């Protein structure tokens, strides 16, 4: 490479790179991105083209993706939502059009083959999944993949402005490294999923969020309020009120709420060290 770029956000390998990176990185060839969209309920984005490679993040149904290469069942991609680069299962991708019209607002819902709750479900859909709605039958929305209960969805333009309330709805969700669905979340995945529901852009990882979200408050700031973000090196949580932190964490192995003072003492002693930053939108 001819300059230092964050590999998490740079679609480049030794053998190929995004055409727009010509002159900035060195690669054997440069290719233009092909626009695709996630058609699976959720798809694991991994750091290498292998089912055993570590999970970096997840893409949800309807997410837009730029594809640079496909081989051996994997696609080398960049997620449009947050710029994250990695490998998705090629079978999880479909055409870029049409664009989604609705998104899932329930924590979880099901995709049915018919508008009938007694039918065996085809798939589970997470909060934040995006759907192309083609019609409505009774209490169900019709999509190319099946039927979803209408009251579990809203138009893609709808917003949940209280992102702390969305986080509270996710209490008890199991911790999953790289997870960003309502079946499993890591700390920054929780923050990103909640801000996405509020229509707010958010980077994927805690260090990116500490750099880019809102504005910084002094680390000894005493007047915390609902929605403030507290950062450690490699960890993030958000405030439900002036004293209560909610975060997805490996200590509880779940999304948990606890007094900030207790979390700060335990984290400093056992894992990530001292608080590195506080930010407010």
C-alpha cells in the first residue's frame, strides 16, 4: 500500500482493490464495485473466506453491499451502511433492486410462506432488517420471500428517536462477538443497531464510534444524561439515565444494565482499563 488506511474500511487485497483506490494502494488489478443486496435474514461478515474465520460483524436482510470478487462460495465486499470490509457468503446476496420499503421494528419477527400464523415459518428476522413490501393481505405484508406481520414493521423512513429506549428493549439479548442482530450483540453492535433505528449513521467498532459520534465531554464529566456514550479501549456502553449504563458485555454475556460506578470499577480492574472518553450526540 502507498498510504496507511484502516484495513477494516479499505476494500483492497494484494491481488485486487477498489478502482477508486488506484494511486492510493498497490494491487495487481483494480475493479469497479458491483452493487448487490443481502437477501438472507442475516449474513456473517468474516475476516477471511472461511466458515471458521472470526465473525467481524453481520449484515441484515436488505443491506446494500458493494461486491469486488466472488470465489469458492464467498464474496469480498464492503457494506454500504458503515464501510466495513470482509467476506460474506455469496449465497446471501441478490440483486440491488428494488430498494427496501419497510424495516422490522419488533425485536424479532417471522417470515411465513402464507399469511397464516399457523404455517411453519421460513425464517427469523431481526430488528433492523429491511423488506421490499409488494402488497398487503389482512394483517400481513407480502414480500418476495414470504409474509410478515404488519404491526412488526414500519416504512423505512420511520424513526425511533429515543435510541436508549431501543437499547432497553434489548436487555437480556445474549452477547455475541461481532453480533448486530437481536439474537446476539456485541457492545458496538448494540450501539449501531439502536442508532440505526433512530435513523442516525454510526460506525461499526467502538474505537470508530469514540472518534466519530457526537462531541466529546471531559472524562470526569459528572452531569451525564440519557443517551450519552461511555468508552473504554475496546468497549462502549450508553447511559439510560445519569447513573445507569446499558451495554453488551462478556461479564454478563448479555445486554445488561448496571450502575455506571460499578461497571467502571469492574472494567478498570478486570478488562479494558479506565474510561477513555464520553461523547454526546
